[in-house]
C-alpha cells in the first residue's frame, strides 16, 4: 500500500491495522518514499546456554600462571 504524506493523519488506525495484517504501508511525499509502517516483531532471543559444548577451553585456563598474567594486565 502506498499513501500520500497527508493521509496518515486522517487514517492512522486503518494504517496500523493494515500493518498488523502484514501489509507494508509506504508513505510518500511528492511521489518519493519517506517512511514505512510495518508490523512489529519482537527480536528473537536465544536461550541461555546456547554455546554449551560448542567452545573448547584451554586446559590451563584457570592456572596460577594464567591468573597472574591476567592480574598483571589489569594492575601492571
């Protein structure tokens, strides 16, 4: 659906309803697109633990030497 810039002020509820049904509403000024009304879709959030078993840890990730090196990086 394509409408002129002056129309949304008179018909906003109808335009929102069209977007809810999945229709893309394109608002134009002098024949040039300036805005689009689309249905809102919540972002997909991955569940916690989605990286479990996909990343290998180094065998010395929690060794005294590694911890000392990290402390040195933070404290100098």
